[in-house]
C-alpha cells in the first residue's frame, strides 16, 4: 500500500487549500448569514478548473482522478460546506450521469459548459414519497410526438435554481416491465416550459448553497434527452449514489478537520484558571480522540476513491466511509463547540456554522440507516 499522494494530487490539494483560506474563509460567515449563493466563489473555482476535475480534457475537464476530486472537496469543506456541496453536487450528481451514460452528442452539448463552470448541473431523484425508498418514483414521462411529456415533483434538489443552473437530470417512470415500473433518466434544461423551480428552502445549514423543490407540469423535452437506455435509470442512480458518497465522505472529513483546526486554535489561545485550556486533560482527550478518528476516516475515504479510480467495486467502502465520516463530522463539531464554551454558540465563530452544517452529512446521499443496509447486504446479510 502506498499512502503517498502524487505530485499532481499534492499540488491540487495545496492549491485548493490556499484558495479556501484566502477566498472562501473571509466571506463564509457573511454568505451563511445572508443566505447568499456564492456566485463569485464559483466563478473563481471555475477559473481554477475545479468544476470539472475528474472529467476528460477533451470535454473541458481537468483529466484528474476521483482521489483528486475528493481532496478538493475536503479542503473546501474544511472552510465552508456550502461551497463544497455546490462543487460536489455539480460534479458527482449533476455532471457525472451525463458523462457516464450520455451519447456523444449529449456529452458535446453539455460537458464543455458544465466542466468550465459556465453552468451548473443538478440531479433530481428525491420526491415527497421517494427518499430512502428512491425506487418509489412517482414522476412520469410519456412519449408524445417525438417528445417526453413529464409530470411530477422533486424535492431537496441542489444547484437547481441558481442564475447559472443549466439542467437537471431527473428520474421518471417511463414504462412498466415484468418487475414493475421502469425508471429512466432524462435531461431537462432549465427554462423548459412546464418545468418550475420552487422557492428556496429555509434550512438548518448549508445556507449559502442552492436547494429547491421542482415541479413538472406537462414539461416537454425531446426524446433524445433520454440518458442511456430506457428503463436503466434505477441501476444508473444507484451507481451515482455510490460515487456521490465518496464526495460526501470527503466533505465530512473536511468538516471534521475544520472543526478540529478551530478547536485547537481556540484551546491554545483561551486561558482559564491561569493557563491555556489546551493544558487540561479533559480538553486534550477531546482533541486527541477527534484527531485519531479523523485520520482513520480520511484513509477509508481515500481508499473508496482509489477503488473507484481502479475500476473496482467500491460500493461497500463508500458506504462505510459515508457512515463513519458523517457521524464523525457531527461529533467533532459538537466537541469543537463544547471546547469553545459559550463562544461556540455565537455565530461569528466558525464552529457554530460547522455544527449546523454537519447534521445533513448523516442524511444526504443516503441516511445512516441506508448505509447500514447497504453495508449489511454487501457483507451477505
């Protein structure tokens, strides 16, 4: 086993780390407080080539591997999760389906503008009655005179309602087979008549990210917007979720690292009973435990990324990484707030934002309970 990053991976990690500290950190609190989408930050990430990291250069991507993508997500989340999820959802959920299953015509139409960051992509899977039970899709798409006519609703869709949102790939029932409804994936461009983006959600965290409900009322798109073979949507989105869990795990590692950074900084500066609180064993124990668990979680996340890069089956590792890193993000941010004491409850301290942002990491891309189910099944249960 080689635990060393390549020169290219280290350069990307260090570049994103510097960018996050210099460009994201100064505005993160204001963006969160005002619930403002970070258009300027996204534009700067696009200039750095971050919006298309793992896609081939022929489509305008960075030509890097999944581990490089995970490193970038981690470094962004170390400073701000809203910025990290904007990039992660765009790459793993929005753009990857088009790259994986799109025709060459679809790739040439969409990937250059998505990889460049000119437009953002979204993925519409979750519905009011189809969350963890993602196969219970109620959205329908029927053929009519060369078009798909779509009716239904989606919810909790990231990157769907910004000024630069380009498209959403949705799951929809397109027919019936021997096993029941057949689900397909269809690209729906923003601005399609009958496709409406609802009012943004009021959320606990990720306040600077974009999240909306979507409705489709006789929305028409060409039949050629079908992504991959008809009826293969269920298999496709399961693969997308597997890959997305690597990104969420990397984000959780970043959040935990950011919380640890802030906890150590505060503990060494804060004095009580005549000395720095970092000298007290109770504080040291919290920091030591988070540090040890964080390193284990990071290595498991990197392993999932490497397995995907190698073309190996990474479903089990990605689910394991997602499960433990999400829980670690919640625990580490809670401990960081505790170390800050009353100041941890004040919004001007980053740990307050980290704490609010962390909880979704045990829910998005499959809840902890879903991860346990995936893991158990992979182990033969």
